[in-house]
C-alpha cells in the first residue's frame, strides 16, 4: 500500500528560526549587505567587523557593532538606516568605490572578459539633478514626501538628502505643498519625478488615480497655483501639462534641448559629461556614427561634432526634442534621427553598412537584439554604455564572439552610496 507523505517545505529565509548571534563579516554582497559564514546577511556592516545580529534566518538585522572596521565612517544623512534610498553611507569612500569596481570586474570575469579598467568616475555629494519622491497624505497644507523605507512600503518624510543638488533639497517644502491636491481619491499614491533643469524645476507626477476621472478642475487649479508660487518651470500629470511657466531645457554638448515631460535624463550632469567625453575620445576618426538608444541626444550632439550621426530611440518625444535642438548647436556634421523600438526592430546589419562606429546606451534590459545585428555587420568600433553590468556582459560576450575586443572600460558611479554602478566600454575589431 502506498502511503502519502506531506511534502517537505523549505522555510522562508527571513523567518526567525535561530537566536541572536555574534559573527565576523567576511565580505559585502551585491546588494550592499555584509556576509558572514552560514551564509548570514546583514545591512550596514563592513568586512572584518565583529557584530551581533538579531534572531532570524539568513537575513538578519544588525543589533550592534562590537568591533568596528577602520573603514567605518559616520553617515552624513540623518535618515540613513531608515530611508531605503542609500545602503552604504557608513563606508569610507575609497574602499566603497574599490568594492564597486571589483564587483564590475568580477561580473566581466564570469564571461571570461578581461580589459583595461580606467580610474572610476565618482559623483560627488549634492550633485544629483533628479529625484523620484513618493507622496502620502500628511498635514492639511503639506504631504509626507520622501523615499520608501527599508523593507517597507511606508514613506520616510525626508528633511534632507545629501545626494541631491541643494536646489532640489531647498524645494522640498514647496513639493510637499504641491502634493496636497493629489489626494482627492483614496487610491492615489503619487510619485513626483523632479528634475532640476537650466530653466527651473520640472515635475512629472505619476500614480494619481485616474479611473474616477483624475483630478478635478479645482485640484488642478490649486496645483497650478502652488507651482506658480514656488516658481517651478513646469508640472505635468503623466506627461500632460498641468502648469507651464517656461520650457524646461538642458544643455547637451552645445545644444539647448527642450526636455520632454517625464523624459530620461542622466542623474548627474558631471557623470553625463564624463561619459560623453569618453565616447568622443573613443570615436575619434569615425566617418559615420550610429547613436542607438540615443534619448534626447546626450551623446548625439557630442558625436556629431566628429562625423554624421544616425540617432535612434524608441521615445518619439525624445526624438522630437533632439530634432528641435539641432538648430541650437553650431558645427554639427549632420544628424538623422528616427523613433524606432530597437528591441522589436533593431537597426539591421544591412542598414549599418555605411556605419563604422556604433554607440549604444540601452535600458537595464540591455541591447541583445541590437548587438546581434552589430555582430553580423561590418562595424569596426562599438562604444557600449550600460546601467546594468549583468546585461552588459551578456551583450559583450556576443560582440567578443564576433571578433570584437573590449579595449578599455570606464566605471561610472553616479548613484552615490548605492550598490549600483554604470560603465562606458570601448570595443574594436
């Protein structure tokens, strides 16, 4: 007779199954948590530290640092440890940056890729020009506004943000007032995507409940009044203009670009310039260039000083902004711009036959479909820009198998005190 047995069920890793414990942290993992034997994972710990961890499973909370690392520093933000925005403010900057670069090199090594790694670009505090701030109901005249808390959907109402440009930090009280009219419907959970532009602060709001008709006329009027009082440049609701005092613009190379509502922009201007300078140096001598996933032209306007550029992006508003800015940039060799989904419709190898240099700067999912076409083309030089090393190494392996050599790579740390790192890489064949 066959007997039935209850199947074994693994316990969730974070259920409290073991008592508090003292451990030595051996390394820092990919999410910024310290790792001890077991393995056990704990936030806000550093290699070599002896710490006491709370009861739990594999992932524990830090109860006390018993022997601190000499690399431990005082976090600059009063919200650190509660706010979920930063993970590594407690780590001395040089060691923290070395850890980020080492992780990048290890990611490349998994695909057997070696290259010259240049000294990393490191963004400074108070340099970030865009923030995504969550809003929740608060006082009658000011919403709660900030980032989600650690392991929580709750919003930490921030009083400061040391990564942000001081002009964004100074705008927090006005942004709290701006969020108040957004809560007509109980299901609204607004996010204010705030960008500092050359002509003022631009705010694109998402997460306002729309099934019930969206904001009333009274709420829209109040939104515009508060924006005017704060002297914001523009406020949009999912791209729809709710208030416009002046067009938000940014400089890209020598061009003045009208920023699309909710459009993508590199987080730190100095990081964008460092990446553009790397691309220009790598593209020297090019005869025809393709700038793929070009956005509104962060690289296009620099590269077009060297040679004619084919600029392609899936965002039609970004392409319109790029085309509209061409007349503001003197000395360009010519730009042809096209709105096109490069995942579903990559630029084919046959279309690249007159192109000798390609730059791609895709979203986090990478550029695999486009790299298939580049690999089978006659392109001799590729400049890869990536915000996700994991998808970059997949695409780099494809190029390497097609005869490209990864000559050099610039790590870019523009998301300060996070585990996130970006890069610019130069391939030749």
